């Protein structure tokens, strides 16, 4: 996948990272553009689950629906946008480090545009994500390393 690739090492166990990052309710806590997120399906998050996320893009709040397209518990997951002009594809992977005392979180993100989204991606979305990724890492570290210490 082209687009954005990032890795972060967190000073907490892989199961703690997995539980936090795969719970849609936590998205606004660690993704700066996420205004709100709610799972649309009953039951635990997993393959096929749909999540309605509202993101602040440019000067607007834009709702979008994501669907889980890959789910390997404790290891990796992917979500893909299924509506709206900007449809993201995100893949995350959790890897134990230092015999499981720390965790590497690998994140890949790319976009496809539909209609106006073809213009928005290079002009608004990519520049915003370029700025947001480091902030998201900081939020994730602050939350996970300070609440699990």
C-alpha cells in the first residue's frame, strides 16, 4: 500500500495496545481528526464490522463509514472506507518488542477519491494527514504509556 507508513514503539504490552487501538470508541482519543466514532454492528469489533466515523477535514466535519476487511486478533486489522468522497484504507499491525514488555505499532494509510474526493485528497486530506500522524503518535503514547504505568 502506498501513501503513509509509520511505526511507533510503545512502552506497554501488545494486548494493551491491541485492545485500545481496535476499539472504535477510542478513535477520538488518539486520532486528532476523529470527532466521533461508533460501531454500527452489535457484538465485538471484528471482520465485517462497520464503524461510522466523523472526521474534521479542512473546515468541515465529514461522516464516513469504514468496514473491517482484515482481522487477525492480537496481531493485525484493516478497515476500508465504503462511502463518501474520500475513502481511506488503514492497516495496523501490533508486534511484541523486548519479550512482550513493549509494542511496535505499524500503521499504513492510503486514500481513494470519488467525485470531489479526487480533488480533496491532494489539496486537503494528504497535507492534513502529514501533519496529523506525528500528533496521533503523541496522543497514543500519552494515553497508553501514562494510563498503563
